C-alpha cells in the first residue's frame, strides 16, 4: 500500500517527504527525517523501526548503497517491505522487496526518489517524479504536492484513497512542517487545504520558535504579531525573519 516521494531541496537544504495511501494514519508510521542527516519512507508491509535505523546509519557515515545492503540483516521480513531514502548530499537509494504487491517499484533522479506498491501501474511513480522535476521553480511543499497529485491522476493506490501526509525537515531538531490526513475521501486535496491554513498563521508563527542560533526565540508579542502579519500566506521556506524581529 502507498506511494511516496522523498527529496532534498537544493535551494533550502530541507528534506521533504509526501505520501498517500488507502491506509489509516499513514503519516504516523512511514515518513522519517532528521536534520542534516536525511529522509526515509518505509512502506508496503510497513516496519516503522526501519526509519530511525536508516537515519542512524546515515548519521554514522554509511553511504546509501551500503545501507540498502544492510537491510537484509536488519529485517528478516525485508522482502515484504519497501523503503527509499535520500541523504544529506542528495544521494538516493531504494529497495522494493520481492513479496511487495504489484504494481510495485521505484524511480529516482538527483536528490529525489519515488517508490510505491499496490499501485494502479508504473505511471504512478514516473508521473510523480516527472511532475516534481518539471516544477523545479516551485517551493518545496508546493512541488511535492504537485508531484503527488500527478501520481494520483495516474491512478494512485489501486485500492482507493484514505490517508496522506507531508513532512518537511529543516535544520532544527523539530520538523518545519508535519501535516497528516488520517481518514478522508480526498486526502491529497485535504492536505493541500491544511497547508493553506498553515501558511496563514502557523508557518509565520513558527519563525518565533527557539532555534540553535536563537535559543530563546521571539517572546515579544508585538513583534510576533507584526511578523505574522508580514509573512502570512508565504510558502514554507519563503517566510523569514528580518533584522527587526
């Protein structure tokens, strides 16, 4: 069940994962990311422990191809799993187990990987990748959503629709964006709606959070409200602090 895209944005350095499936609460189990390390989607007969383990291997300096080789030792059920990931340098790797349900497979380009199983056909992953590549001028979240909608138009999960999620990991220990649609007739459309709501206030407000470079954040409510008004509606990555904040 599921198809997903994992990517490293060359402009911001952010990692992004978008995923959709005929499966409840897909965002709780499949997407994983860590700042300055990488992003992973673990799916099919999902093993949620693989995400943290793969990120730890990346953190320890293992290359993506070596990590794929190690998966056989890490998980005895690996042939029923599908996993793909991107590292801090934009290198990608994927493994689709021999017991994954057709259609299943994966494709990749520089800095981006798309993988899926139980799909309507191969066009789901190829159209997702093509849409991502052809919208390079778009901000990362918009680009990921466009890509997933192209995959849905190609047939998506052959069982239907239910859940979707998007996870964006910036340089801090917390996600820059983590939106989930757990049970909906049109989950990607609902995910897009939630993102528009986030741009109105939540994303600008998050600029005030403490960071490694600014450990106390912004606590002046006057400055905070002025910043929210100024940055409201801007895509994630384009809403920014300025010298007066």
